[in-house]
C-alpha cells in the first residue's frame, strides 16, 4: 500500500509540474531573470505549495502517526555549516545553468530529450560522488 500511495503521489506531483509549466526551462529562466523580464509563475507554484503545507501541517501533526507508517520521520534541526552552504551554492548554480530543477528533470525524462537525460545522469553522478566523499569523511 505504501508503494502505491508513493507512486500515486509522485504521479500527481509530476502532472502538477507539467500542467504548471515547471518542466519548461524558459519559465525557470524567466523566474531567475529578476533584472530582466521576470516571470512570476514559479513563485505562484511555490506560494501554492507553501500555503497547502501551512494549512495541513498542524492538522497532520496532531495525529499520533502517519496513516501508512508507525511514526513520523522528521528531519532534526541542524546548524548552517560549510557543507550546507556549498551544497546550496552548487544546487543554485546547477539550477541556473541547466534551467531545470531535479524534480522537473525527472518528469521531463519522459520526453526523451537529451538535455534532460544528460542533466539526470549528471545529477546521479554528483550524488554518487557526494556519497563516496561522505563515506571517507572528507
């Protein structure tokens, strides 16, 4: 049941990204172009997601456990450190350079276009490199 719910949730997310146009690099580029012809549509999607989260979070957290698990798995607070800052910079540079975010890139793989394939492969390689470095505690 968990896998079915995860699949349906991912499918809804993918459809939402497609309908909102967030898989189109020109929209992402327009959002990042704050000194040119700024495109507000990505901000609208973000505000919508934040709004839904803000409305439902307190309601959901009043439960003893999630519907399909025995406990909530929440991240623990962490301090802002060099690793977080470097990761944020790399993410932002990659997003700005490729004009696409990881979620929309994975959704866009269905198009079969090579830029999305290259981006996703590069992202996976970067994740593997990170885990190799993390294991060595560098």
